[in-house]
């Protein structure tokens, strides 16, 4: 029997790709256009004389048969009509293609006699040929470093550390694009659809061995061998973080998975129990998946649930406390040493520097006013308040993580009031992030300047700082990685 992992290595890292049956109607040669960034050889196989001129206008040589293609083919994309799919699959096996994605759909997921019949034929051919068949009814493999894309909307030419295994092609493409916009770069990704031969545990096993992949994320609608996945996750629980998003969490969702990928419904309680026992991270949707990966990338190792909260607008202090408390965090009193140090630098004394700390009001005061209120001449200047406050929280033994709230509107207001405040803000956070062992996350709540929030997020990502558009999202993501590290630490 062929080595499955070696075959997947060849398919995920191809030097040559053949596309069989791409058409102009598929959004102007969808697959061939996607492969314009591929660094290896690209071949087209198409017998339709009406399609060949358009294909060759793309600069891609077309062949009438897969067996006519010169040289070995590491990876193939099959986009032919359902009835032709078994013939093409046999050709792939005959010429020793490394692996193939079958984009073609209309099989068992249709719950029709003809669809089920051809599904059985395809499965039998692939099993007999010991062939790495991905799908059918899927988009296949994305390897951005090689420029191997499954959509023209995806990026190319960048290395990454996140592996994604998705039963949905739409979720696969969306995760790669939205994730990239949030600083999450892919090592390898696969959309695997109906999973007639290779299922999620097979791809997980491959990514666990892939040196470039540091974190594995999975979107699963159903599974044929749950015990296989359970055993795999159990054996690898201390190897790499694994996040699982289970599709079909309700009765209605389970019905939808059956028509989407032909998956059978399983109890969501069973999945949640399995994920918890294996030490994986359970996420509810794309939003939680991306947020939690961001926290893993930017705040590794945290285990405590005491948060120090900083607001740049007093009205948010209560909101911050409520939201973090709702998901199990503590907002503790600081140490007596911290309060003494804060009393020296804060003019608005009282609740403004308990926890949460309202830094905004003190920044708004003119320095002369602050000197008068504090009754001393040696007070720190306003452009030291943020870093001094962060340092105090960093030294405070009651605090495990630090959260700072800053909206785009407030940031602009401070920039207009104080020269170069934005640069001070970003550089202070960057310096703190580089020296502190405590996680730092920024909440950028909605404001009247939504485009400014995007700019803030991007500037923070450049400095390796995670940010979130709401207290709820930030608190949930931080809570998930704390549970993950607590679970793995307690079992060592």
C-alpha cells in the first residue's frame, strides 16, 4: 500500500498541476486563473474545441488527454461532468498523479439513485487504486507560498504557520482571505467536501507532521470514523494547538450539512465532550476561529484569569468589567504598591485608577492643572501616563493579562489635542509588548470613524499586537486560550 502521508506531501507541495475540464462559464476559467500565481508547471486538459482558444490565450498549453501531458503530474483538479469523473479518475491513477481534487458535485449529497451510484463507483476506483482523492464536491488545496490557490481572491507568495482543514469550500476561501487581513497566514489549507476517501483525520495527521504548520484549525460537518479523530487528537494533544468548528450545531444546521456535503448528523454534545477531553479548542463560528487564532499567535502561554483593564474614555469602564466578568474573568483590586504609584501620576483620584483604570480623563487635563491638583512639580508628563500605567500593571502580581480600550474617534481626538499622540500610543504598546510576558490586547469599539478602526487594527498587527472590535470578542478569545493552556499545563 502506498504511503498516504508521502502522497499528501506531493499533492500539498506540487511542482506541476493539471486542470481537467475548466470552462469559461466557471467565472472565466476559474481554476486556471487562480493558478496564474503558481510557481510550477500548469497544464490544461480539455476536449471541447470551443474552450481551447480561450485557455491558450491565458498562456497555458492544453492537451486532449491527461496521458498526453509531458512529465509527471503531482496534483490534479478534476472539474468535469459527473458521468465523466470516473474515467478521469482512472487516468490519474494510471499515470501516477500524486493526488487529485474532485471539484465535480452531484453525488450522494443529492440523495438520488444516480448520484449515489456514481459516488460508489468513484469510491471503489480510488480505493482499488490506493489513490489520494480529495472530495468530491470541494475546492481542494491552497498553498500560498507556492502560489497554489483555489480562488483568484486569495493572496500568494507568503509563508504562514496556520493549517486549515475545511469541509466547506466557501469557508476555506473566506478563512484564508479574512484571516490574512487579520495577520493570519496559511501554511497549508484543504477544502475536502464529501470525503469519500480522505477525511479530516487524514489531513490532520498530515498537518501534525508538517513542520511549517504550528496551529491547526478545522471546520467539520461530519465524520466517518470519529474514533480515528479522537485517538489522533488524544495522541497529539501537546504537539500543536488544534481548533475545531463543528458545522451543524442545531437540528436545522444538521439538516443543512446533509444536503451540503452529504454528512450525517451527530450530537453536538458528543462533539463538545470529545473536543474537551482531547484538549482541543472548541469554537462556534468563523469569528471565534479567527479571534482565537489571533490570541494564540500574539499571546501564547497565558494561564491566569485576572485582567487589568484600561479605558481611554470613562464610560467604557463598566462595560469592560461586565463583559470580561461574564466570560469568567476576574477584575481584581490591584496591590497596595500599585495604588501608591498610580496616586502619584493620576490627578483624578478615586475610582479612576482602581480597575478598570480611566486614563482618558487624566490625559485630557493640562499639565499645569494636574500639577495644581496633585500639589507637586515633579509629576510625569502626559506623554508618559500610558507607559507608566502599563508598567505598573505589568509589575502587579494580581494581574495576568492587560486590556486597553481605544476607539478610532478617541485616538483622533487625542492626536488633535496632543502633538504626535498616535505615534506615542503605538510605540508605547509595541515597547510594552516586546518586553512584557503578560498578554496585551486592544479593543477598538465602534465609533463614528469606522475606517480609522481598520487602520488601527493594521498598525497594531504590524507591531504583533492583537486587537478586537468588541469587548465580547476579545474576552471570549482570551478566555479560550487560557482554558487551552490551563488544560495542557495541568496534565504535564
